[in-house]
C-alpha cells in the first residue's frame, strides 16, 4: 500500500536554497517531476525469474537474496537506516567544505569504488540464460548420472562468451565462442564447460598462458582488441603447428556465428562415463542447435561490430523475452574404453582431434531449452563460476593433458576473480543438492555453520557428516591401469600429426565455405607486419592443402611453398559443412521497408504472415511513429537513420503506389505530395546492396523493382523474389531463409 513519508526537511526545499550566489540564475524546477509516493520496485518480468535460491544446506532460504537486498519502499544505508536525502553531501553551509562525518557519502562512494571485480582472464565477455535440461533417459546404458539416465528435468544456467576480448568488447569478432552449462542436478552440480569449436589450439595445458598471451592485445599498445589478426597470434599458431586445426575452424564461418542460438557446442575432451554396473565408456559431448548452425559473413560481422556491438547478447535476450526459446539437443559420440584410448586410429586423448560423425554418430540424450533471461547481469552472468571438475556420479575425466590442467585452473582463477574461496555460496553458484562440507571461514563467508567438529572422523558432532559408499560418490576414480613409465616432459608420438585433421576439415567444406576460409586467412595474414610469420603461415597451409595455400599466397602477393609433409589421404566428413540443409525459420528477423505511400494493406498482410511463421517482422520507414492513419496504423520499429542491413536475415520491399514511384520516401515536406521517381534515399540503396552482397533473401511486391534497380540489384538474380502480394513475398522469403543464405550468389569477393 502506498505510504506518504513524513517530511524530514524544514524550511525551503534544498533546490530553492542552492543558488545563493549573487547574480546566479533563479533555480529551475526539474523538467521531470520526481515521484513523491513511495512504492515497491517493479516486479521482475515473468521471464526474468531465476531458479529459487537454495541455501548451502539444501533448504530454501525463504526470502530470495534480491528481497533481502531490496525490501521496503524507503532508500536506506547498507545497515537499513532510512535516508531523507541522497543528492547533496553534508556541508558546513551550502558553499562550504564537505564534512568528513558524512557516513552516507563515504559509504556510497566507497561501495561504488569497489563495484568492479576483475574480469575473466579469458571469456570475459559473455551472455547467459536460465533454462531446463530434459534428460531422455536414453543414456542409462552408459552412465548412472541420474539427470541423463532418467527421464527427468534439471535446471541449468548457460553462459556463452567470446574468448579474447575484454568485457566491453564486441560480440561479432572472429573468435572461438564459449558454451558453458551448469546443470543443477540433485546429485550435485555438473559443469559442461565447452566451446563452439570441437578442437583446441594446444594439446597440453602448460601452453595455455602462451597461446592466450599471443592472442591478447600486444602488451605495449594494448591493440588490437578482441582480434586474432595480428602478429603475436599468428606467430604462436604457426610455431606450434598443433594449433593448425583450431585455427582453421576459427578462419571458417564457425568463427563468426550468426547467433548464440545457432551454434553447436562441444565438450572438446573425451570424458569417461560409468554406468550403474560400473562399466565404463568414453564419450564426446555435442550440443546440436534446433535452429541449425549459421554464420555471419565477414563483412556483416565487421559492420555489426560498429552498428551493434551487443548483437549476440541482444539476440539471445530478445528471443527469450519474445518466447522464442532456443533449444539444443545434447548428444554423445560413444567409444569403447580400450587401453589405447583410440577410435579408428584417432587418439581420443588428443584435444586437437575430432571423430567424424560418419564414424561415430552423435546419439541424442537430452534437450536443453533456455527460457529465462538473468535478472541481474552482475549477480548471475558475471559471478557464475564454471569448473570442469564439477562432476557428478557417472561422469569422470580422462588423461587428456589439456583437461587435467583445466581441473586446476578454474578453481584457482575464481579465488582471485571472486575474492576468496567461498564463491560457491553466491546464489548463482549454489548447488541444488544438500551440502555438508568441512570447508570453513574465509573471505565472504555467508553461512553460519553449526557444530563444533568440522573434521572427520569425529565423535563430538555425532560423527556427522558420513561418507557415501564407494559406488555412490561423484569422484568415481575408475581404477584404470597406469602403465609403468618414466617421468618425462614430452607428448606421445600419436600427438605429432598436426595436418591430417585440418585437411579433413578443409576437404569437408563446400566451395563457398572454402572461399570464406581463403578470404579469412588472407585478411588476417595481411594484417601481420612480419614477413617471416606470413611465410610460416603459408607453409602450414601448404601442409593442409595446396589450393588453400596457393590462393592465400596470391592474396598476400607471396609465392606458395611446397608441402613439407605427405598430404593425408582422408575422407571428408559432410556433417562438418553448414551448407546444404534446410532449417526452421523461427525467430528470424525480416525487415519490411515501407513509406507512407506504400501498399500498407500488403505490409499488414506480410507482417501477419511472418508472425504466423514464427518470424519477427520489423517495419523500416523514413521516420518513427506509425504508417497509415485510421484504426489500423502500422507501428514503425526502425527508421532509415538507425537501421542497417546486418540486423535483418531478409528484407521485404513493400509494393509501390504506381509503377516507378518511390514507395519508401517521406512525403514531400512542402507540397505534402508523395515523392515521385526512383528511390533516392541512399540508406535504403545501401541496405539493399549490402543484403544482396551478403546473400540474403530479398522479397518485394507490385512495383518494388525500382528500388532494387536503384541499388544495382538484378531483379532476376537468385534469391530475389518479386511477386504480386505481401503474403506471397513472405512465402518465398521463408523458403529461402530455411537455407540461411542464398548460396547460389556466392562465391563472392567479400
Ligand atoms: Fe577455459 N578457462 N581453459 N577452456 N574456458 C576459463 O575460467 C583454461 C579450455 C572455457 O562462461 C577460465 O572461470 C585452461 C578449453 C569456457 O565463465 C580459466 C585451459 C575449453 C570458459 C580457464 C583452458 C575451455 C573458460 C577463465 C587449457 C573448451 C568460460 C575464467 C588447459 C572445452 C566459462 C574462468 C564462463 C574459462 C582456463 C582451455 C572453455 C582461466 C588453463 C579446451 C567456455 O580458468
């Protein structure tokens, strides 16, 4: 209920007292009046509710943490003391010195001074969402992990990220993407901390600081930000040829995803699963997006960097808020747990290897649906702490030397990033399973532990807590044999083939995808200054494929070297290509370009048809407001001033009032008449030219051709659909969008 706070001020309000300087202008009333009636903060939107917070003992905490931090209508200090004023420091007279005794001022500024925590050393820029994972129960044969073995639902939190850029960098850079999932299972938390690329740059964790130092901005000038197109990155990845495979994926379209919703995810390492009988199996985890795997073109990615650096973050949050919940199927590739830990000759402990899906199909075991945006970015997305060592019974690790190093790194990094060892008590990190550990005290301890004997065994706390049975614990420690060996700092011989797998990837790409890869290498290497680095990079490419090497060499104006290894005779894996399949179009963004003179009934029909097909129509008009008057005006979502082609998956041009008329111009301001003649607005001309160049579907109806002609777009080109009505145009565009792009318009020199 609204309460009027008693006035604590006396005399004239502060705003009237302030300007007592002779000759100063009289104080102006604030342009927007401050509300005087206190009321509770607006409740979060239904889609922003987080899973219920759970205490370390597994019991609900009662009031959620947000309610404890934000209750009551009055502004208070951190100690709950009500404040009557917060805009002026306490001073000795209005123009006098500020008094040190102003505790409220000191508390407010001190807290602010400490608002930032160190960003993640890698994967600093992220976006996250809550969701539900539904296990199909089909994995019971290979694992006893209940969330996979049973037909059951588990709450999850997923964080996507770029790797190299700082927290404030841009989304659409060429980079690997993180895909980290926290499963809050009843048996403890399981973290699947994966990437959108199934292999890694290095085979041994000891090189991780080196590859990251090489990829990060140069230490002298701190440039370039969030880019791999610079000397130190290419220096490292050409000196360590084990990086050739991951680098090739980065240079492919996988390095510039269209959306987090349209990325695959991979656990990268081989994991060991254990079933109820104690049998073990080796597996690789895969996330398969229901919307398919799609990418930007490099030019789109670059324009988007400036136009909307938050493109992926916004896309994810908007889709979830609109109810277009993104989904991924979790699948596993299954391999026998043999002593060699190889499959069809592929070393499963080498994280620079994939196993082609044609050799070991991905078997679906569950469905992930992201259905709620975080309520608070800092509390959830920033403070979430993943760790590949967060395992549950039924999931164990292997001896992949990269994975072993990670098991140390993640816990260690959280201690400095989150300010101490108690970060598991933060709401987003709390497990949903009962916790009874013997970890005590430390910075930011929020639990009030009872009992007197935090050690084991004890006789003072009734012997509690007890140990689980050997077959009941999370850390199963499968008693695998470790062959008698010498202590050495070296890799096995099987880790030394660095070129067969990149060649397999290259040969699996369609011509248009190969064209993009060539363009990416040429762009990146042209940004390097050191000739020796470019030459070394060409040598790596020669060892992958002579055509790839030759075309990049041409682009750089350098001779192509001969291979120094025998080119591997490998069979392509068509599953690796992103081209040639048809995918759902739900959630795709279609811009409808229209002006006040356009066929507005057609625009209404097109909007309805797009919404009916689950797509998002955005009307683009010369000015904001609405098109048309009367009872059914059409809201304008984008104007010519703020729209750019990269925001749309496809464009529709509304029909013109008469052949050759400009359907998209504003009315002539003086005469109030529609502007005649061909489309003149350069922003629309640019939008159409870009959409065409980027292989996007373009539809239009009745008289839209003059706009296309102005943009130099051939109306008979593939993927350009000029039809009679708005609804027909939508049908054509939806068909084309199913393939993501009009591939027939490529290869193009992008
Ligand atoms: Fe990470 N990685 N990583 N990484 N990684 C981190 O942990 C590390 C690797 C991955 O959204 C850090 O909490 C080492 C592979 C993701 O919060 C840090 C090595 C894969 C995220 C760390 C690797 C990943 C991280 C930085 C080589 C794919 C973001 C902040 C042995 C399978 C998680 C943090 C999030 C984050 C170390 C290699 C994925 C420093 C030492 C391989 C998705 O601990």
